[in-house]
């Protein structure tokens, strides 16, 4: 049998995923902003900040969704369980 995972370990894992996701997505947004600024907008600063903002916003939305998920209810505690009722 496998050892049960504590809630602290689960929360730490979710935060690690959130922080790494924030770093990757904000870096990608910043890179896309720099490239679009250099190619299309004559080196204006607003595409860089816009790309960074989009990356951070996407990371925030993903992290919010990940932290709001709840583990499934065990079958023994489910209110829809009809096995023992006749």
C-alpha cells in the first residue's frame, strides 16, 4: 500500500506548480512583447508591459483554478451512495 499524502504536501506541490507556471508564462509574455515591440511597434514599451501582464494574468487564473479544486469525496462518505440501502 502507498502512504497517504498529507494536505501540507499537496498544498506545497500546488504552490510550486503555481510559481513555476507564473515564471514560465510571464517570461513567455515578456518575450512575445519584446519581439512584437521590435518588429511591429517601432520599439515602443507598451507591448512589453502588455505581454508581461497577459502572462501574469494567465498564470494567476491557472493558479486560482488549481487551488480551488477539491479532492474527490471518498465513496464511503458520498451522499449518493445507495449500496447499503434497500
